[in-house]
C-alpha cells in the first residue's frame, strides 16, 4: 500500500474488537519499526510508547472510567476497551531538557519539536495499523489520567502523556467523510 492510500484509508474507527487480523506480536513489531523510522529534530528521540494488550488493555480503560468518576459515559469507554490494545504516546521530557541545555539557542523550540515528532509518530503508527487491516482512533483523556497511567505502567516521572490510541479488529466502517476543498487550507505562491 502506498503512503497516500494508507492516509486515505486511515480513519477514526470507534467500532473495534479484540479480533486482530494479524498477531499481537506482529502489531508490536510494526509499532517498534515505525518508532525507529519517524524522524525528529536534532535526532532527539523523545517519543515513547507503551502498548497495553490483553488484561492490561481492559484494566486501562476501567481505570480511565474510574478516574473520571462516571463523568465519561461507560458506553464510550467500553467502545475503547473492546479493542485488542491501546498505544499510549509519551514525550520523555528529560530528553527534551537535555537538548535544551546542550543547545540553548534553540531551547524554546525543543518542546515544540518533540510534539511535532510525537504527532508524526501517531499518524505513522495509525496508518501502519490501518495498512494491516486494523482500526484505531486517537483519544486525549490526559492530563486527567496521567498519574493513574504512570502508576499502572511504571513509567518514569519524566514521561508526559500525549495521547491514547485504542486499536482492534474493524467491526464497522465509519461513515463517509465529506470532502473538503484543499484550497481553503493551502495557499500557493510563486
């Protein structure tokens, strides 16, 4: 599949299940491969991922529901829990700080660049999963869940949670999106 086709087919999938078209091991292998391929400024390598599978997947979404104390509908949380796994995206702020110290002229840009790299990683993994016939969505329950996630997965204090990506077998295709006019968001100058 070409990158353009993968981008076209990458959609927000809410109707997912635990039946993956490939093995969990292949999913993890694909995620690790993408992590090594996505570039970032100054070769920073600040992006981190945690992949929750099996019981940890279920425990994660139950904990998220509990942290919100019922303020997020159980049905919505259960739609994410129904997936085979969730990728948690982090930025290691210790890496960012060390580069800020090493290159003080660029210090204010390193957090921005770390976010850029993390966003590229999210899109690349999302597209790679879709290429394998796996549906996913991108969620943002942070910062409310930050402490619980750190506790559950023993991640360092320097890890800042950026997003959560539940993924799984595709139960239902999302509705067609209305095409937008790219001229509304792209200006060409000569």
